[in-house]
């Protein structure tokens, strides 16, 4: 059994370094993309307070298709042209939104979500997915959170076999 230990008294940089070591231990020896995506989503939900959704949308042509996640029932398909996830897919840059209700084309899969962090998952220069985290708290995600979770996503990418077609 794998237990996640989160020491919120640590400075953010140390906290994320510690979480990255735990994540790498969790994913060691497993390369299956879907298995790792499910574990990663659960790892994020268990590691951080004030989250209500964490998961993946896989890129297919010009839309994102729901993948493994933890949270309430979600939107199944998101076009690249809409929403925060679509913006991350189009721009290939992380989207950190303090108040999703201020985003004109925000897609409200869960009305309880107020802030969002979406990280594009890029493998060998190609968009493969986005990792989406929602919070019921506005201004939930800081620059330190963004950098730390981008590092965690990079560890997930490195541990997973991306030759599997999604």
C-alpha cells in the first residue's frame, strides 16, 4: 500500500520536491499510460486541499476527450476553440485562472469550480493531453503551485509509455 505524506509546513519548493519524489516512487515500474494517468489524478487529489476535480483530457484532432480523472461527472469532449482547457491546447501553455467566471468561454462542467489550472502535456513536441485541476476556491493556484505541478506532470510524462494510442 502506498501512503502519500504531505507536510504543508514545508516551504512550497520543498513541498513540491517531496511530492515529486513520492510520485516517482508511486509510478516506478509502471509504464501503462492509462494506469499512470489514473494514479496521477488520484495522487493530486489526495495531496492538495481545496480541489474538486483533477484529471486528463487527451488530444484527438482538434478536440480534447475525457480521460482518467477524480471528481464529479465531467464534460466528455472539449473543442480546442473553447474554454480554459481549449486555450491550453491551442497555445501549448499552462493556463492559471483565478476566477473562471471571468473567462467568457469557460465551460462549466461543475458549477462549484471557481479557479482552474490546466497544464498541456507535450511529448516529443506534440500535444498529447492536458491535465486539468479545478478548485471551488477563487485564486486557489499560485505561481509556485503552477511550477510545482508542472514538474509533477513532467515526472508523469517521463514515467509513462506514450506509444499507446489514445
